[in-house]
């Protein structure tokens, strides 16, 4: 147990970030008023020196990243020394998303206006880097604690946005290229048997070869969520859908909620899903605004969320690779749920960035190679990417990710395992 004394008006804010720092380094912490092991101070001599300028800007209610960071995403004190602790608080709390901004066409915080875009640092696990620097620059802490090593884990996920889309997505290509037999099979499956995008055994069979399990996110509301976003093209209480979800559970995988675009609460949608083991969520279209989105999850007793990724690019939305309990700005402490950020999505690579599967393979494997420690890599591969008759390279790329896990002796974690480790 390491005892910290904090000499700052931002006592709760620093307690929260120190608790994450402690989890990362590998020790338990307590906060005291005397007989401390480590002193954190704005003025005078502290084991960890923090910036009173950061405090003044934060208290003023200015959350724009340019008010805190000038030439790089690192805050400096008046003496010119880096303030790692305050910087990590800013990044981890998603503070830039509490400013007034013009949302994108799907009502999301745009990557284009983010500090990650401005400083070109979206792929950098900056918080881990700054935590390491903070540890190395605090001799007293180094003498008390040996740093823990975090081997990267993977959270493998599949959003089930559509189960009837295979025919519409592929019939023109198959007809144009004379693949009439495949087209007839697609038509038969669509109308008479099981539509291709619902043949999820194919995904689980691939994962079984590599001895990993995954989580399937289901939308419980049918039709248009708003004029721009379509929810599910299936009904969650359809017998075929129920049978597939039961099969997913029996094969040791997880069913979770893909929160629809609707006025319903997460709790109401979990009730419709009905067969979840624990409340695991990802919002459809990654649509969220802060703090309302986080408040809604807490009120609905979400245990794990995996919404916080930028759809426009792979990487770390808060520049940290590991799950955390997000900070509640008004409540001045942590939300009850764990945020497991989304790091890599197929649609990002193919549609937002216009990569073919070969280009995407180089991007993904290079990113994974640089992050073999200090991360939980959340991979989102939609079900339709396993049934693309035009480009099977995306199936092979997913297999490459699984092969990377195997070759590097890494592991894929279930939601229950993530909850046990990071709660």
C-alpha cells in the first residue's frame, strides 16, 4: 500500500488518475493527510510536482485541448517541467469531448477536431508512456514498487447490424461475373433457409481453430433509428435469431447489446435482448455524446462498454490502451462501468480510409506489432465481412490477427475476464 498526500484543490481528480496509475504500475494506493509515502504538490517540494496552471484552466471550465497543450500533447508547469499526472487526467477523462463542438452527420464527436488528429498521435499509447516516465522520475516510488508488465490482450467482437443484407450486397457482382450457382444459393438461403449473414458458425469455427472466443453485439430494435441511421434489418425475437444466440452461448461465446439509435434506455434494450450474461454494450454507429452517454449507461447498470473508438481511424481515442472506469466530471469520481475502448474496426479500414485488404493488413499488423504490451486490443469485425463474395481478403486479415495472437503467445479475453481484471 502506497500512501499519497495531494496538495491541490483538484483532490478528487488526482485521486482518480492515481488509482489508474497504481493499477498500471502494480500497487494499491491510499490517500492521506499526513505520514505519506509520496507527496503530490503544486507548490514547494513534492515527490510529484503538478502544475497550478493546469488547475486554473480546468477550474475555469475551459476544456479545449489547445489551452493545455502547445507544441505536443503534454502539459508543462511554470518551471518548464512536464506534468505527466495532469496530462494523463486530461487524456483519460475524454475532457476534449466536453467542449462545445459541431458534431458529424451522425451526431458524433469528429476525429477531425480532436487533439489526436492535431498532434498526429492517435496510434500512440501516450498515457502508458507518461505513466512510465512518471514512475522513472519518482525515485521514492521506484524504491517501493517494481513495475508490473502487461502483456496485451484481445477483445474480439462482432456487431450484427444486418442478417439479410448478403443478397442485396452481392447479387449484382455475382450476376455480372456469371456466378449464377452462387447467386441461386444466396437466393435460396435468403428466402428459404438461413440468410448468409446469420451463418455465424462460420465465424466461431474460424476462432475455434485458434482457440479463442468472441462477443456478438445484437441490435434489439428493427428499422430506422433516425433518417440517417438504420437499426437492425431483423427482429430480435425471431426464432432463427434466438436459435443462433443460443448456439453462440452454448459454444462458449458471449451475446451483448448493440444499443440502437432510439430513445429507449440501455436497461430497456437489455430487457429485450434477454439472454445476456452481464450487461455488455456498444452503441450502434459508435454514437455517443458526453456526459449524457456515460450517464445513461451508469443509470442502466452497464458493466462493460466498448463504444469509445473513432470510426474514422484505428487507434486509442483517449491515448490509453487499457480499460478504465471513466471519470464522472460532475460527480468527481469514477463511473461504475468499465470502458474497453474500440481500437480496430474493419469499416474504418475499408470505407473510411479506402484501404483494400492488403493495405489494411499492413496497417493492422504494424499497429499490433508496436503494441504487444500495455493494451487490450478491441477488434471489431462485422459478420458481413466473413461473407463477402467480392473480396475474401478481409476474412484472411481477421485470421492474420488471430495468428498474431497465437504466434506472440497472447490471449483473447472474455467480458467476464475483463471485468474481473479491471473493475
